[in-house]
């Protein structure tokens, strides 16, 4: 009896539960087919579409602003040494030389701002600071008197500034062999490390480019000896002589390559061997004879190259004899080096007829390592020397315990 009652109760529950489920399903169908629910859903979709469009427009506008900011901002990108780009990219600066215009003095002449820099050779290593190399940097004025065609030099009263760097190669560094203005900056060239330094207003130096020897693949700093601006590029050259042993045995032509650097710092390595050979042939010198260059300037007015060779000989190079092979030649060549005349910053206002240069007097032997430096100025034409405008003037303030090997001069600001 008990079992039957339980069975009846279970059946009654199932029937009630079934009725309740049917009622819920009916209500769900009505809810899904309700027009009010459809309208709410459709309104939600329209609202989300507008929101997505609004956010997308804001994002696109932000990307455009960000791109323009990145495009106009100054850039400094290093691709690393020996990378195919082999350059540093800077925001370009309009070329300007000199960095400030010369001052014209009524009925007197023209006043230029100039500077000189020293190459102390082995003596550039500091005796007081560890792992530090230095060079001297001096500023002054050059005044050209038109009335009597003479030159006066007036140096700043302050002591020469000391430029320092901790970068070296083989224990040597800061042997600065040239000074030039290019792309709105003043640059000097270390002939040991191959570094081109920019000289800042506070007399600090900052490496810009490292030039490697020869075609740029040798792990040796390029021995920069001269630099000049040709059109809108910076040309940097070495001594223009075959690299030989101390007795004159040929090793390679690396010093007969030049480097062409554009305003963004891209370096092109160019073989100038034929040009250097043509220059010395014009002076009746053939290999194993040689000619060593440390001065070269391009004249935009004359459209010619000008060289003042340091040493030359019709005989094979010998380290000891070379000390006595000084020259007094002025050589000019057209841009193709097929018109060469044997007869150095130029003065544009004087139509490039005034040459200012520095000379060294001394013997480079260890027991006689004493040098004296002089600055001179003379007038010239393309084919002949005319007259001295400034006779040998001793640069006493640039002497040190070990006298500088070279001094270079440049007009700047």
C-alpha cells in the first residue's frame, strides 16, 4: 500500500513539473519574438558602431601627429662600425663657410676669425692623466689690409685651450692633423685612430666618424693628413704616397685612397692613386720616387685643386734621408687631373689669390726631437708666386716640452 501511494505521488509531481516546464518554454518563445526586444538589440548595435568609428578616427589622428613629430625631430642613428651604411644620420644643416662672415673694415681691409690646432705626435699622451691624450687649440684674428696688401695676425690673449680624448689606437691618439669647417661645425682629424672629431663651443670634442684605412675594410685608422670642402662634400686625404717599409719597400696603396663624406655622414672610399701619380709626374718624379702631401685645398672660384707637398724625392724612400726632402712647390690641378701646373685656405674676398700656411722646422730624430712652427702668408696667381704678405712668424705660444709636429689653420667663427 505504501508503495502505491509513493508511485501516485511521483506521478502527480511529474505532471505538475511538466506543466511548469511547458509554461516556461512558452514564455521564452514569446520573449524572443517580442518586437520590444528586437528594438533594444538593434539600438545597441547602432550605438557600438558609432563608438568604434569614433575610436578609430582618434587613433588615426594620433598616428598622423606622431609620424609628423618623428619626421621633423633631429635624428641620430648609428649603424655601427663596418655596417654597409657606415654612417651617422643627423638632421641636415645648411652649409656655411666660414661659420660667421668676415668683418669688412671701411677703407682698411677685412678681418677674419681663425684657429690653429696642434699635432703633438707621441707627446700627445698626457703625463698626468691616465689613458688621456690631448691637443692644443688656439683662436685669433687675421686682418688683411687692402691698402698695402699686408697681413696682420692678432691672437686671443688667453692660453691655448686643451682638447682631450680617452680614445686611442696602439697607445696613441689625438694627433690632430687638420682643421676644417663643414656642415655648420668645426672638425679635426686624428691621423692615428681615424676619428673625425667635432670641436664644440665649450672646447670639448665629440667623435663623429671613424675612417678606416684604404678601401675602408682594414682594421687600422685612416691616416688623415688633409681635408677640404669640394662642392657640398668633405674630402679627406692621406699622404698620397705608397705605404712602404722604412727602406722604401712597397707594401700597399692605402694612403693613396681618399674619403668623400656627405652632410649626413655617409662615407665613400675612392681610389685616388692615378691622381697622386699624375701630380708627382708633373714634377718629374716617378716611382720609386715619392711625394708626401699634408696640404690640399679645393678652390670653388678657380675650380682647381691646390697642393703644397711636404716632402718629395726622385729617389727611393729612406726613413733617415726623408727628413731632408722638404719642398717649396705649389701644385694646382683641374678637377679631372689632366691639367696640372707646378708653380692654402683661400680668401674668397681676395679671389683666392692669398694663401696662408704653416711650416715646421726641425729634425725628427729621437735625440733631436725639437721643432719650431711658423705661420706665413703669400700672394699668388695660378702660375706664379707674387709676394710675401706675412713673413715667417714664430708661433711661440704653441710650443710644449715636445714641440708640436704640425699646426693647421682654419677660418671659422
